[in-house]
């Protein structure tokens, strides 16, 4: 499904950024408590962005579906009933 694919792609890319950043911070001798706080912060950001992407994608698909339902009655009533479900 498109929604899951987009959200997973965003999650994977942001996780790679988080991993790289954590490596840089660890190499810079950042205190362990600050490093852990940064890791938790980035994980929460990744979760929030992934959730937002899923919601936006679902919303966009719903808008497309409703536009198609408006257009399709002139084409085929049987198709319209399938789209509205």
C-alpha cells in the first residue's frame, strides 16, 4: 500500500540520519546522558514525522477518492458505488 511505503521510506531515511548523528556525537565525547537524551529525542521526532506522513497520505488518498466519486457518476453508476465504499 502506498501509505505504508511512503511512511516506511521516511522512517528509514530519518533513522539513517539519526544513526549518523549519534555516531558523530559519540565521537565528539558528548556525555552519555546527553547522548541518550538526543537519541530519545530523535526517535520521538521520527515517530511523529512518520505518523504525520501516514495521516497526510491517507488524507490525500481520501480526497482523490472523493473527487473520483464526484466525477464517476457521469461515467458509470456501478463504478461509483464501488468507489464510495
